[in-house]
C-alpha cells in the first residue's frame, strides 16, 4: 500500500527549498548604459558628465576643493542565500576626477571589491579623566543641607 505525504508536509518541503534559493540584487548605476569612452578629458565638465550619466553614487569628501574633486559611480551585484551574508558576484567602480574649474582631468574604471584596511592608531585626548571613586565621592561636602537665610528687601 502506497502512502502519500500529507499536503502540509509537501508545502513545508517546498517552502524550505524555496528559502534556500539565492536572491540576486543589483545596486548602483547601470554599467551597460555608462560608456566611459564618451568622456573627453579636458573638455567635459561636471555638468556634462551629470547630463550623460546622472548623479554619482558618491563624491570625494577629503579632497581639497581648490584642487577639484572626484565622483564615484558604483555598481554591485550580490547573491544572498537565506540568512547568510551576501556574496558579491560583480562590482564595478568608475572614478571621474575634476580639476578646480570642474573639468574632467582623469577617468578610471575598477573591477571587483577593494577592501579598506582601517588604521588602528588612537588619538589620545587630553582633558578631565575620572574614576568610579571620584564619581561616587566627589560631590561630598559640595552641597549644604542647611537652608540659607532669606534676605529681606
């Protein structure tokens, strides 16, 4: 005699298998629509670049504005399975550097992720250092429980 799985067990199995399928995400600009060969160094400006490619993903923060700045167009495709961290399938970054007049001076295209290694140095700040004992006992004697006499006008 052949037995069948009950309907709810079939649904449970299907939902379990569906949860294991990866989710694909595309974020950032569309790299197929961005033809960086159209950018002319020394001719194009921030305005013409924005007209052709739109607003950048981000701009440089720590550059001297009198020397110009950089625009970054970032595209990233990831795959996420269930509750795991996303895996990067593809990443492209286009960096366009401008001079102080806003004219393109350099264009670079990077493939893949470039990990950033933070510097672990610490800047010691001088100032008031306290301890738990100073916090607990530091205010004894500063406040009086006696009432101050009111002055008559």
